[in-house]
C-alpha cells in the first residue's frame, strides 16, 4: 500500500488533531481499567519509541503502568499512564530533566492493529510538575472514529495532503514506513500546536508548516536550541556607554552592507556562534569598511568554554576570540556543524576584537545603539519559532517568558509595519525558514526576552 494511503488511514485516529476533540464520549463506549499483563506489550512499545536514538546507558526505564483499552474492529487503542525513570545524567546540557529529577510521568496512546503497534500520542513531564488528572480529550477524540461516526474523514484527507506537500517541499525521506507514520502523526500534532500558537499570537505572525514540522517539540529543542542560555551565569562584561541620541524611526543594516547572507547552523545547537560572528561582521564592517563572512566553526572547535553543538554563551565567545587572537573567515575555516579539532592559526585571522560590552535592557536605548553602532547579538526565548512562517511574532508573555532564553540571534534593524513595531532578526536556520531566514518580533514589550542579553564586540 502507498505510504500515503496507510498514513491517511492512521490519521483519522490522531488524538488532539481531531477537531471533534471536545465532543463528550459517545454513549455506550466502553473502557476498562486493565490488569498490567495486558498492558505490557503496548507499554514496552511506547518505551521503545520514547528511547529511540538514545545510546545504551542513557535510555529511560519503565516504572508503573496503568491504562485502559478501547477496541474497534481489528484495532485496540491503549491509553497508558506510565512512569519512566531516567538514568542519572551527569551532563546538564544533555539531560532530559533537571539533574535532581529522574522520574517522568507520561501519557501514551498506542494503537495495536493485529499486533502492529503505532504510537499516536506521547506527552511526558517531570512527576512533580505534571498534574495527574487527565484532560478527557484523549479518549473522546478517538471515539468518533472508533465508533464509526463519519466526522474526521475530511480532516485526515486534508492533513495527508498537507503532509505530502511538506515531504516534497523539504525533500524528506524516511527510513521505514514506521518512521513515516510516526513522522506523520508528529506532523499532524504540530499542525494543531501551530494553530494554538497562532490563536494566541497578538502580532501579525503566521504559524504553520515549516521545515521543522515533523520534529517533536523535544527533538526540536534538543537539536536546535541552546540550553546554556537559560541560566547564563553572571556575565562579566562591562556595560556599554549608552548612545543618547533619539533613535531614528526605523533602521536596517541590511541596506547598508553590514550584514552577510543568512547562514544555516544545521542540526547543531550553535546559534551562539552565529549570533557572535554576525555581530563581529557588522562591527568590522563599520570600523574597517569591509564585510567579511566570519567562521563559526572556529568557535565550535576552539572556544573551549562553550560546548560547540551543545550550546554556548556569546560572552564566552567574545573572550575566546580575544584569547585566540581573532577570527578566520568562513572561506578559510568553513562550517561543518559538528565539533572538530581546533585548527585555528593566528596568521589566518582576518579580524580581531578588543573587548565586548553588555547593552541596555531598554529597547529604546537598544534601538539607538543599533542605529549608531551596528547589529546586536541578543538571545531570546524561541517559543513558536519552530512553526514561524512570516509576520511579526508577539506571543503572550507567559508563553514566551524572558526567563527561558534558549536561542541566540542577531538584531539587524527595526521599524513599524502598519502600526506594529518590530525588530528584524537574523536567524541561522537557512533562508528556507521564516522570511528568507529572518524573524520579526514585536518591539517595545520585552517580547520573548529580546532585551535581556544584548551584547556586542568592541573593535578599537
Ligand atoms: C472527565 O470526564 C468526566 C465525565 O465526563 C468528568 O466528570 C470529569 O470532570 C472530566 N475530567 C476532566 C479533567 O475534565
Ligand atoms: C533530496 O534528498 C536526496 C537524498 O537525501 C538528495 O540526494 C537530493 O539531492 C535532494 N534534492 C534536493 C532538491 O535537495
Ligand atoms: C586591538 O586589538 C588588536 C589585536 O589584538 C591590537 O593589535 C590593537 O592594538 C588593539 N587596539 C587597542 C586600541 O587596544
Ligand atoms: C510605531 O508603532 C507604535 C505603536 O503603534 C507607535 O507608538 C509609534 O509611533 C510608531 N512609530 C512610527 C515611526 O511610526
């Protein structure tokens, strides 16, 4: 059977995805509390999916399991609650949980059709923060289909066709049909997440299909974001001399030749390096008149304070550039997206910096500084960016807390679109994300912590 047909079938069964999720359970639907032997197989399968891609010794183990099952035709749908025990984790940058916690409570939905298992839902959180009482939507969302209500059919067709477009657009290949099915269910859940983010956005942003649409939130966070930024230790940079001029109503360094093309960090949490090279590129241009594309790989390999693809801090990177004796160009020391042995040579450095400074947390002052002095390295909470397509993003503050900073980027300009003030932000996820690689974020409300960690190199 063509994967699309298979997937289409599956999709009708997706949880949360079904618009009918708020429907009450149909009368006569039966559910049982099960004795554990019957849950062993589906629970083991869910665990296996949970542990996918993890090295031996880092896999979670199954604790207590309870659950229910619904049967329809040849299928059984298991709804499980399981505790998972994570092994001790010594590297806080890769731990799934805060180091002191080790038990997760997970909700799984496993479909068993003639012995073939499929994980349809997975939702895990630390035991102490996760409420144990369930939202009822889980079961009820399946019921229309399992009870042969006609409802979700057109939804599945639509979703299958959107997923197919996605696979074509982003040239995705999956290793197996199982993988494709799993990715499709992740995709469908993500469409629903994107809709929720959309509904709660107060700006003009559009959220939907992006090249990251087949990744779970957890995968996305682990691969692309930067956990070190979250609890940046007391940064030791001096405060910049404030720029006291009134900022011009708008500014864009891209029109002035101070910004290189959008780069792509690949599957590596190296945003911090791109944010810093972007800033130094601008500083060098403004001080020396030449725009050079500078090497992030040098920072991945040679800045030993930071952690290459596992994250880093701009403040450390500036120090490393000074200690090393400068930056080579992108051409001379090109990007590989993984840690290598340092092969920096001081003779090849084309650019140096003399110092680095922390900038004001006042967005008006940041704008004044930017217009006068150049693009600024900032760090933000990346909430919603997995699904951002275009427009000015303005998530509700509680959803995009300034205290959960996890992505470093570059402010290159600002202005208003209609009446909405924005920052123009150079990202490092390639030009096939956002607006040609750029992100637009609301300006003036401390949106997503954009004002919290602004910094720049200084070239004398
Ligand atoms: C779940 O559904 C039952 C019966 O409809 C209801 O009494 C209960 O309050 C619901 N629980 C939640 C968390 O919504
Ligand atoms: C699509 O992916 C395949 C295999 O990963 C690759 O060989 C091919 O060049 C890609 N095509 C495009 C247009 O990116
Ligand atoms: C800035 O740093 C460069 C390279 O280390 C050095 O040659 C230069 O003298 C420094 N400039 C000042 C004013 O300190
Ligand atoms: C931009 O929009 C804000 C909010 O609507 C407004 O206060 C400000 O005056 C506008 N700036 C310009 C230059 O239009």
